[in-house]
């Protein structure tokens, strides 16, 4: 399964020019930010774990632009693109990557734990499948409060093998909770190909077993992602209960910066790069007269300038004082104060 990559996405882009170019700008902002993060990691400016989203940008861009501002968002440790499209300032994200207290989680979360209550981003999550029960809880809270909103929960294909996936899916279906389960299937759980750890590789079958609608979409095509997510979100928001969307995508970089990447061939990676979400979408826009080369270069230059401004902000940021290290740390009842 994972050795095959279809041809580039094609077909008309159904949007007016401003919206079409907004999505292109989002794709470019994620790509340039992530490329710079890889460089900064090599310079030891960013430490700890770093999981890049390069290659998968069309999922976050297409899906989040189909959601509403009052919808909740739960993500994984590969969440930088989601946070950026959701509306977090790139400077705040970069400062968090640096571990500076000007970051969105005051430097305490780092790459895997971006959080922003104002935009209803309820965290990246370092635990595989850990966001699924949280999403069910957020959706239940919204329904109890009479809010007409949904919770979009993003997770990888590896999370489908976790017990939390089945528990959350079961309860969401049983209670008809407004959860949009967004599976970013990049065909590998870390370094293990999906056919080596799943007896049933059709993930929509697993979701359907819980009595909820499920659909699969080309996750390399930002247009297909947006349209599928918009349709699914309307169903969920209108009281149809939860829905499962599988975005078939592919990461161009290693699982993390510590991954030797010995489990897939360069030929396979290059085949998927030929379906890259940015150049494929760019070609379609140009073919329709919605984009010129000068406009593309301007969008790219703006993205790179934003990245450098974010890096400068993070570099100028401050470290949390040592005396604040126990701030917000809860002491168990009966335990001596620290």
C-alpha cells in the first residue's frame, strides 16, 4: 500500500481568487516555518523532540479553513501547521519551540504541546491517541451548554491501534457527540508500515463499525480536503453525531529528528513528493489564471519574511526564572509543600 502514490491532484479550483490564494499562503507559511525549524534544530536552538509536517500541509490548511472559529481543535505532537492556520501568531509558536516564556505555553510545552485557549486549540498531545478522549469530553461539554459547535480531533493512523481510539469512538457514537474525527493517515506509525500493524488497513471500516459515517479523501489535495471536511462538519454540527474522515497523506521528512528513516525507500518518498500539495495546487491555480509567477514569488517572500521575524522574536525572548519552575505545579493533598 505505502509504496504506491497516485498522480498529482487535478481538477478545477472552485474558489474565488482571494480565498484560493489565502490557502496557498497558508501552505507556504507552514512549509517555510517547518523548514526553518529543521535548520534551527540542527543549530540546537530548538531542543527536545521535533516532528515536522512537511508534505502533509494540505490536511491542516484544507480542513481548518473549513471549520469555524468557535469549533474546538485537538491535535497531536505534529501540530505546528494546525496551530499556525488556527490563528496562533508564528512568533508565539516559534518562541514556544525555543522554550521561551513569550511562547504560547510560556515555553513549558515546546514543540509537542502548543496550546491557545483564545483560538480554542486545546493542545498538541505527545501521547499517541491521547487527544481522542479529550475531544469526546469537549464535545460533551459543548452539547451540555447548548453550543452549536464541534470538536475536530486530529490524529495519525498509529492512534487507530490504541485503546483510546476505540473507547472515544464508541462513546462518541453512542452519545451522538459532535466530534469530527480527522485521521491523518501517512501510512506509517513511526517506522512501521500500516500493513505491518493493522490487520484491517481500511480505517474507514473500523470507524463504520461504530455506526458512524466515514469517508476517505486525498490528503495531498487541499481542494478535496476542504470540500470533504466542510461537508462532514456540516453533518456533525447539525446534530448528525460524530463522523470519521481519513486523509490519505504522506510526510516527506522522517518521523522525528531522531529517526534514521531506514524503513522506506528513497524511490517511495520521491514518488510521493511528485504529488506534493504545494506545487500541485500552484500548477492548478496557474492553469486557471488565478495565480501568476510574480504573485507566487510574493507569497513565498512574505512567508519567509514572517518566519525570520518569528525567529528574531524567539531569539529576543526570555527564559523563565528558576524561581518560577514550581509555579502552577499542584501539590497532592497531604504532601509537604515544595
